[in-house]
């Protein structure tokens, strides 16, 4: 019984040693250039003092939303798999095709998210001018000239 | 190991729903494949998909009533007819949207899938007697609409409207869910059909739970249908959202919410002695507040927002008349009025969307000036819609109001009928104001107004034909509604 947890104990010890070594060695060996910015308290990479109404890139929000969506998907798949392993053939066949339909909608969503660059940090999406059609583009140019 | 027998599913019941959902997915894929083309392909796919869904629904009309998915999905005459109305509404909104979206410089291809999925949520609300499915339908309907309301991203008004709609919608959903949980506590199931049994067999404590739960559910649904005192979001959201979204919101969301109210009343019919007096007051308030505040408005979209509140009140009278005297009064009046309301409101918003030009949009009454010259057909149809909203014969608005009036008298709701009549007279003022603004010749900003596209003209034509047709072919339509 105790033997089963021995590996876990080793893992904890090794993790402590490796992490401690990394932090200590980089503190001992690394160059030390002090700047006011480095001396400031750490606040997730953001300047800790300043206007509270700072604007964040909307991408943070998009990534979080997508993460939650796919996280929920995994939760459903997990519970299905748990039941699937011990089920009879009827359930396996029926639920497999149900899950195929379910997953298809996810794949469409995933392809769409990739396509609009929702998780592409450098891309900004805006309306393609072609969407407006020929007539409106001509209108726009005329107005710009005038 | 457990024994599992695949459930028998009547796929035809939910086939229209699947058709609409799949159409949305396909439309989204078209957008992904061809991001640099105009939205023509997406519109084509959407309209074909809606036509398929409509065909399936017409096919369902002749089939017997049934329940499937363990009572979660329901096929009956009432639900199928309302779903058909929703599909038509979605199609008409799509028809006139593209021209407007281009004038507003926001022709995102995602608009069409979102509108389709919103329609799907509305359809779910019409086809269920299960409270959880009802809630799911409300959410699917609303979440798409929150996004659509904020679609004009550079416009502060649009963002404000999306934010308001989202916050109040979340509030309403919370009320609804809270009410559902109380009902579940009293009955042990989520089926509306089990409530009457729980009411008669349960003691005073479960009756109290049911009453409280009913109250909370009605608060949630009143938000969605725009009943006073839960109407405040309506004009702000209608004004700020892009006009084509407002059109769908005013019609699709209202039809679905009224269907849900109908189903919930049906489930709670055994307690009608308690709620009919309260809901009668709500109806009186809804009609009067909607019409009186509309008198003071100068913005056309706000006027129509308040007018939609007033019309929700009229429909509530028709619903109450049915539940006061179910033998004498059927659902025909409610359906007829919803049909007529859908046609005239959608048509009006379609015409008003013409005020958008080169990314700008003015929706004050004065912005309609000169429309008679620029777009004679659209202006003429707007006048027809206004006449129908007032209730002038031979339009469907007149027939609908007359039906509600006679139903209310027949069911013994004379005070409600009187309030309805007085309110119809009050409403003449602001509807005539809109009609007058279109025929005033002087334009505020000459040349700064969109030209009607083919899609917009066809929407106007279809709505006008519908408004007259529903009135002239009244008896064939009624026979059709009764399934004869």
C-alpha cells in the first residue's frame, strides 16, 4: 500500500530539487542589471502602478472564451467515454453516431475560429472590402475624391 | 454493463429544426471558404435552407400530434404553425438585410448564420412543453441576438444596446431558471403537463411553491415578451441595434416569447383563478404604457419599440380570453394577430432601414422626409403597414384587433376590451405621424439616403400582399388554421 505512493514521493523530491536548482543557479550565475522596472513588484507582466482603466487586447478574452468552450466539450466527451467503455453494443453504436453529430458542430466552430484568426495573436480581422460589392466601393471612391 | 435500447425517435418532429441549424452551419462554412466575396452565396444557402424547413413544417401540419425525445419535443398544430411563421420571418429579414448592411458598412457574413440559429432557438420555444427545453430555447434565441445587436461595432449606440440587452436578458434568464427550479421542487419533473396533478394532490406547501415558481417564470417571460413593468429595455435596444436585427428581434423574439407564455399558461391552467386577474392588470398596463409613451417619441425605431409593447398587450388579451373561456375561444386569434403583427412590423422596419447611407443612419421622424420621392413603392407600403398597425380596414391589423375585441367580450373580459379600444384610438396619432413624415417633401439631407434594393422591395411587396391577403382571404385562412 505504502509502496504505491513511493513514486509520488520521489516525484515531489525531484521536482523540489530541480526547481530549487533552477532558481538558485540563475540567481548565482546570471548577470544582475537593476532597472526601476525590474525592481517593481511583479504583477503578471503589467506595470503595477498606473491608470486602472487600462485597455487590454481583446485577444485575451477570445482565447479565454475558446478555452472554456473546448474545455466543456472535453467534459462531455469524458463522461461519455466513461460510460462507453462498459456499455453494450446497442449503446455503443447509438451513442457513437450521436457523438459524431455533436463533434461535427465543434469541428465547424473550430475551423471558423482558426479562419477568423481568433487565436492568431498578430492578426486583426476586419471586413474585407469585397464584401461591400462593386457598386458601394465605387461610391466610396467617388466620395473620397469629392 | 447495462441494458440500453435505442429510443424510438420521431425525426420528422425535429426535422425542421435540424434543417435550420444545418443551414446555419453550411452558411458559416460558405463564409469560411469565400471570405472575400459578397454575401450572395450565403443568402442563397440560407433562403434554400429556410425553404426546406418551411416545406418540412407544412408536411408536419398534416401529421398527428405526438411527443418524442421523452416528451421534450412536441408536434402539434399550434407549435408547427408558429414555427412556420418564424421561418417566414427569418426569410423576410434575410431578404432585405444585405442592402442595409452594405449601406451601414457592416456586411459581415456571420450575420446570416447567427440569425438562423436565433430562429432555431425561437422554434425550440414553440415546440416544447418541457421547462428545461424552454429555457434552452430562450438562451439560443437570446445569445445570438445579443451578438447581432452589437454588430455595428463602431457605433456606440449599437454597443450600448447589446450591453443593455445582454444584462437584462441575463437577469430575465435568471428569473426564469429560478422559477423553473421552484416548479421542479413542487412537482419533481420539468414537464408542464405534471403541474395540475401536483397542484391537486400536493398540500399547501407545494401549492405555494408552484405559485411562487409561476410568478418567477412569468417575470422572466415578461422580460422577453416586453410586458409592462418589464418593458424598459425594449425601446433602447430597438433603437440602438441595426435596423434589420431590430426587425427580427421585434418579431421573432416576440412570437417565441408569446408561444412560451401560451404553453406556460396551459400548464398552469388549473391555477387560473389566481393569475388571470393579475395578468389582466399586466395587459391593461402594457397596452396603455406602450401607447402613451409612444406619443412622446421622435425616433421612429423607438416609436415602433413602444408600439411593439402595446401590441404584446393586445396579444396578451387574446391569450387571457382563451384561458378564461377555453371552450369558446381558440388559439386562432393569437396566431392570426401574430401573423399580422409579424408582417406589418417587419415591413415597417424594412422601409425604415432605407434611412441608412454610407455608414450613417438617422432614424428620426424627419429622416423619413422625402421618401415618397426617392422610394415611392417602399413609402407606399410603409403607409399600408401604418394603416394596418392602426387597424384600418381592409388590412389584417383591423381583422386581428376585431378578433381580439370579440374574443375578449365573449370570454367576459369586457374591461380589457374597452381598454383595447381606447388604446387603438390613442395609437392613431403616432402611426399617422410616421406616415405623414414619409410624404413630407423637403429632405433634411438631400441625397443622403439609401436606394431600395431588389430584396427590400420584395420584402415590402410580400408583407403588403400578406397584410391585405390575410384580411381578404380571412375565412380560407381560418379554415387552414383549424386544420380543415
